[in-house]
């Protein structure tokens, strides 16, 4: 009976150890970003605005007078819609023509799915936009990504119209 109890205790301990989430360092962060090593791990408890800043609106001359700063995605998808190809080409051109300009790509998801899954989905979406900007001429040093998952919704609601507004990547120009 003692052996049986010891085996059950060991299995319980292994199960609890497997459920803990390890911290994973962000490979896109540079060493001189001013963050200490203890804050580099993954955290799904939310994000503050301390080190991100509000971003900066950059005026662009285009047919509509302003370049769109939001890319929307289909449900549970991280593939770009074809209608955003020209828009991303204009953003990439702007970045390629100004080496001092940089952008932060903020990935978002709707409230469906777990927090961890939505953080990953937002990251995949922002990385998709990043790859397209890089392919079209922007440099890697000009682009940073962050995923907020479902934590910063653009629309509060549990209907399809709200979900559509929350499945997005926001392009924020920074200096």
C-alpha cells in the first residue's frame, strides 16, 4: 500500500510540474532595450503601456489622405487578405525611404479561444505583417512586434461585428 501511495504522489507531482508554464525569452528584443532579464519571459497576465508608448501618427499622401494603420484577419487565421497587399507595399516603401522611421506591429485576437492561444494567434498575425514588410523593402531593425491577444479589444461585444474589429494588427509608427 505504501508503494501505491508513493507512486500516486509521484504522478501527482509530475502532473503539476507539467502544468507550469516556463518563461520563454523574446528573440526579437535587442540586448539594449533597457529591460532586465526578469521581465523578458512570456506573460499572459496582460501588458502595461510603460515601455510601449502610444505610437505616433505619421501623415501620408495617398488617395484617401491617410494610410490605413489596421490590417484585419479572418476568424482563426493569420494569413493576409489580398486587399492588403498594396497597403503593406506603401508602408514598406515608407519604411525603406526613411531609415529613422520604425513601426511596432500589435497583434490582436477576438475573445474566442484561451488567452494563451489568442496571444499566439496575435503573434502569428503580427509576424505575417512583419514578413510582408521585410519582403517589400523594410529593414528588420525598423520593425518590432507584440501580441496583446484578446486583452485590448477595439470593440466590446460578443457578436460577429465586434469579433471582426478585434481580429487585427495595428501598425504604430514610433521614433
